[in-house]
C-alpha cells in the first residue's frame, strides 16, 4: 500500500516540479486537478489548523495525537512545532501516509525572532529604522525556514493608544504612518518583495489582528471595540493595508467585535474591505479558538458560527474544530455551499503552492543550514546592534550617562540577574538560558578594570500571586525567601559602597503581552520602594527600565537623575544595554507611543483632534477648556521623544514654494546641527496639519522621518517632499480625498518640539 501511495504522490507532484510558481494559470490548473480528486472531508481537512502537541518525540511522531488526523487528510497545518527533525517526520506522515499526499504548512509565532531574538515589536518600532526592522525579520525568516517553519503569525499591525493593553508590546505604537512603515518592512523581511513565489529562506507572513484589536475597551484583552468607520479608515486600517499592499500572504482575524459582529465572522471586514476594496487574494486564518469563542459572544452555536465564519471569508480554523466538526452537516442542511468550502480550500492550497511545498514538501527542513545559521555569531551581532538602537533615553541630568569605566558600579534589582526575562514576551522559540543577565553583560563590556557588584533589593512585587502570574511561560524569577527588610538592607549596603547605582527595575516580560492588561502601569510596588530608598542614599542612580508598554513614571522623572528605557531587547539585550550605558553606542531611539503621567490621562496620543474649546498654549488648567483639573494635560514623554548623549539644533523650515498644485510637489528643508561633543544619530520627524477640512482633522500627523548620522559639530540639510497624495484622508463618505486649503508643515526631533511653515494646496 505504501508503494502505491508513493507512486500516486510522484504522479501528482510531477506536474508541479519545475514550474514557475508566479504563473497563476499553472497554479490554477494544478489546484483544479488536485481538488477534483479530493473528497469533501479532505477539502474541509485543509481548513483545519492545529497546535502541535508538546509531547512529539523524534522517531515516534506516528504515535502522536495528530498522526491519525493527518494521515486521514483532516489537517491542513500545524503550528509551534520546534525542531527540524520533528517537522520532517510529521510532514512525512502527510505526504507519504495520507491518500493524496498533500503537504502540511508549518507555522510558528515567530514574533520578534526565532532563536536569535530581537527586541519586542514595540521596541523595534522605537528604532524608527525600517532597514533594521526588515533585517531583523529577514534573519528570523532565515532561521525559521531552515528549521522547518514557513509561516509566521507576524507582523502585528494593531494601533493602540491604551498602554493598559498588554499586547501593545507586540505592536507598532500609536501612529498609523510609523506603524505602516514598520509593518511593510517586516513583511518584506519575512517574504521578500515577490508575493507570488517564496525562496527557500523566505516565509509567509500573516498580518494580525484584523482589525482594530488594539482599541479594546478599557485596555482589556479580547474586549469589545466600537468606533466610527471614519476613524477605522484614517487611524486604524492603514497599518493592515500597508501589509496587504506589500503582498502579505495571509491575514489573521481579530478576537474583537466590529459593529456588533465578531471580526472572525464579519463579512464586511473580511470580504468587502479586505478583498473587494483592498484586493487581498491570500488566505485568512482565525486566531486561536476564535471561531469557538463566538459562541460565548452570543451569535450562535458552533455549527452556526463556523458557517458564518466560512461565509464571511475566514478560510482556516485555528484550534476550534468548528470546520471539521460541523461543515459536513452544514453543507447537507444548506447552511453553507460546496462553493464556500472550495473557495477556502483553494486559498489554503494556493498558499502551499506559492511556498513551494508541492515541489518539495521538505524544502524548509534544512538541518545543515539550521546548524550553520540558527543563533549564529553573525545573527547575534545584528541583534545586539538593533537592540541598542531601540533603547530610549528618557532623562539624563548632568550627563550622568554614559558611565565611566573603572571604580565600582552597583547593579540592583530583581531583573538584573534574570536571563529568562531578557527576550520579552512571545519569544516562543528562544532558548531562555541563552541570554546573559544584565550583571554579566555589564561586566563583559566594562572589562576587568570595573567592579560590578549586585544585590537583588526586592522581589518583583509584594503580591506573590501577581508575581507568579507575571513570570509564567518559563520566565520565572525565583522569589527570594528573605524578608523585604533584609533584601533592602543588603541593597543599601551595596549601593553605599559603589560610585554609581544602576537600578534594573520594571516589568518582568510576561507582565506585558497577551492577557496581561494592567490598571496600574507603574513600576511594581516593591521595586518602586527599592528605587526610592536607593535615591535617598544620595548616590547617583541610573534607572534601567524594563518595559513592554508605556509606563507611568512621574515620580521617577522628578527624582531619578537618569532613565534609560530598554524595553525587552532580545537575546543580546544585556550586552546591548551595557554598550549604551558605557557610551560605546549613543542612544537614538524615539518613542512610538506617548507615556502618560497617570492612567487617568489614557488615552493620550499626539495625533488627537481639537475640541471646540482647546486648551491652547496652557499646560495646566484653564476654566471652561478641554483639560484636567489636577495634572498637566501633556504626556510625560510625548510621541517621538528621545534624548541622546549629544544635542541637536534645528533651523527654520525652508519651503521651495508656499503653493502646492494638485499635480506638483514642494520641498520642506531644515538644517540640523549636532551641537554636542559626541557623534550621534537624530531621527528627524516631519508632520503635517490640515487646518480646515470638510471633517475635523488631527492637530498633527506624521508623514515622514529620516535617521541622520552627524559627527560632533556637523550640520546637514534634511528635506521632505510634500505631494498632494501625502495629504489625503477618508472624508465623511469614506472617499479618499485631499482638499485644497492651508496646511502647516512641521519638522523637529519629537512631536512636541517642531518648527512650522505654512503652505497652501491649490
């Protein structure tokens, strides 16, 4: 029997090997032939995406829980199976033991790297460096594809203005323009620029979560989203559309509802917008158990919600067993048609065809390349460089940073000696024992002439249950059994004997991320009291802040001399942090999200709209204006903010003309000078304001940015080209238009520090 199956497989694949996978006609002929030989159950099986069991053992795959369904043709793909030998074994079951030998697609949450792990996506966005982000995704693809993985559930394109939402860590911040640029770079890094055919070291990307997931009410994960369609199109859709325009191969539907219908079964979203308006032709997959979860949403039983999801345009069911469990019955009852099933099956098969899996089901199982490239010295060097780019210097009184080598440096805090927390959330393929601790990284970079001493100082927080919840998934920080007083006394003794204190504090990695929403987004209580005590010693204190989100830092900003926000920097984070602390790398990161003063300000974001009673130039309180009574109405640290070890001065904007025709362009140029004593990189940011529109318009919109490297004392002219297309927006009728009138062009080093020049679109 096995020989007969092998012969059938050879015959089927013979028509595919050697063909140009960019030839749509050839792909159609191949899939038509294949589907003509598939049973209904096999077609539905292609729509079934399962998580790989955690107990698959090399050499024993045929005894695993998924082996039977795979051999019966009831599975289209598996995800989060690590190990090239395991992937090869499971693939063999599909291509050699099933009736038609259709290969599986293997996916993984390669969110910010495979084993070479880069900064969390929010931190990657803080580089404002699309080439670096693309390079990180390229390396992730190279390592993944050598290891059997050809599909990643990334990039996450969800715009969020609510840092209580834990998954802001996985996203691209608050701005649609910056987010779109980063999402596009990730797609190109994973897939290359030809979406019709993948090289053996390229993988299919999956933009998620479509759509609006980052706007969940109250910042609670999986919660309801409700907004106007004008806001959707202008502020939340651009990042997803950028991925589609870049040729992303797949889209993942979001958990939340939109206009009262969960995204997973929302035909307006998945068909009218995604396919009809944007022209997406790839595959749509549900999120984990999202089809089943629509039962709890209250729109039907499993058969009903499965039918609605399929008809809406959701092709693959992740872990709900709704399609394989109910579609045969729904077809018999007329709830779905065979055309609905065929349409979804074809999209899955097309993805496999584009990936070359019909040519060679094992093309992504390259053990020799995996041994050579995964976590290689070369890749780790890139990760270290990009991590250093992502750090944002929030404060640096009296130039306390960079630190001087020599003397004694006390490194204090529960995050200073935890290697498992360095990579950050959603690093599922990372070897958590591989990263250095911050203490180790600082000692390596400082050299033998510098004495690094360590004290824990406190637990992560006083609440042991909260601490356990925030250190899951292998990110344990063993709780110290000593009393809080004993740990604090030890830390103070160590601090008093040092020349400077580095306080390594903040969130453990799983205090942000999925299902990690917080109402208090400050430094946890035990660590905050430790920091207060360290500052009270009178020693100079540098706060190295670990964070997966914008945090509330009013006390820290007022009392701590220097604050370096390092997010979660990946496997090479410790060495990269030390590179910046000792000045081997000058910080250049800029915030992709505003940091609120307190949670009561949320949402606070730079590209808001004016009210009829704007606060104006006042920073505090003005009666009968739109403001708060008890705090300044600005964020603590605004979008685009970030200091350096040098200083930059901006000249006035020079416009090539103050009139812009509807077929023309004008140049906005500013001279930027490095006025400090060190070489550095400045992110020059270009904003526009539409002063009068048919609908209200934001007070600022980012429209461009440049990373400019300047030696000490050097100047450069930085120009941005303004075209009418740059000024387009969706009006009340959702028409994408630009409207003649006055505009302000703004250029500066952050959203709150800009020079302005006015022009008119004729």
